[in-house]
């Protein structure tokens, strides 16, 4: 179970003194076959009135290396959106299980800050524990073993040495294997409540915010502790799912449904 432990004390990100609200988004699963969701994402980053934007993982359906932006294409288009967004306001990114290879090269090229998972956001009087959520899904032991493997520096340097087309093919294979595993398991795993409480207590926070499970909700974890789950995005669903969680400096969390 060692791989699922939270760090003893997660890093704390102190919000800017003037920040009145921030936007949290995750699980957009952007890919080149769904330009509607891409356009909605770009439009929100261009028009939001938030003082900072936090991307909490699985922004991309796949990310096979930062060098993908060196050639014209969808990854380069996404990088351009990130670059323009971070020119307007601070932009933060935390890895999901699909885009864990987003690296320092992309962060520097686009001007955003990579955050550790989890990170405490201190905004106004409230502390929020931000995480993607995959590391808390303890019942999915096959996935946690896979996660430990692909998060190791050895696996990543070996993978990133391969030619780009080979990496793209491997990523496709991994996604297909993951889909088959979930079909076979017959369920999608969820966040373990006891581990979520442990993470909160270790971080000295009462509220956790995560994505990954695609089951937007608010869960009571007892003793004033809560777990808020972000929605995934799909502009082509009916109704469209284009939801942002907005946190205010006064400690409120509001769900904003963007027009399709
Ligand atoms: Mn995920």
C-alpha cells in the first residue's frame, strides 16, 4: 500500500493577496477528435474573470512527451492555449493519470506552474486540498501498480527516449488495456473514504477537491470534513458537460456550468 501514501506534509500554495476567486477544472480529456470541447476550454481560459486557474489533471486524453509541441498539430494547439492563458493570469497544472508526462519543458514553454499532487491551496481564510484523485482509488490495485511503474523516473526516461509515433502507439495500447480492465472489473473504482480522511488530517485541511472519477458530487467525510468531486467535460454530450468549480476568497465553492 506504500504507493498510495500522502506525503507527510503536502506543499502549501499561498494565493495572491488580491485573489478574489479561482477556477478549478479537470478531466477535459482533450483530443483531436473533439474540437468542440477544446474550443469551450480555450474560450473559458480567454474569458474567465478568475484571478488564477488550476488544471487538476486529465486535461489531455494523452500526453506522450513535451516534444510533441515541436510539430504543428493538436498538442501544439493546446500549448498555445496554455501560453495565452498564463499570459493573462497565473495558471497551475497538476498531473492526472492520462497526462502525467506533462513536464518542466512544457511548463516553461507555456508559463504555467506544475504542482505536486496533493497540494494545499491557501485562499483567503480557507485551505483546500487539491488532488487528481487517482492515488486515492485504493480498490483498483492493478491501476495503482501501473501508476507506481509509470511514475518512476526509469520508466519515464525509457519511454521518452522512444520515437514520438512509437510513444503514441504505446499510449493508445495502454488506454485500450485500461478500458478492457474496467469492463472486466465491471465497476469504476472510487476514492477510499478512510484514505481521504487521512490525507485531509495530514494536510490539516477540511476540504478535498479532486476529479478523476467523473462523478461530480459532494461527500461528507465526518467531523466537518468534505470531499468535492469535479465534473468531467464533454461539449458533445446532451446536456453538455462544461463545468468549472469556482472557489472564492470568502471560502465558497460554486459550480459554474458554461454555455455549450
Ligand atoms: Mn483521471
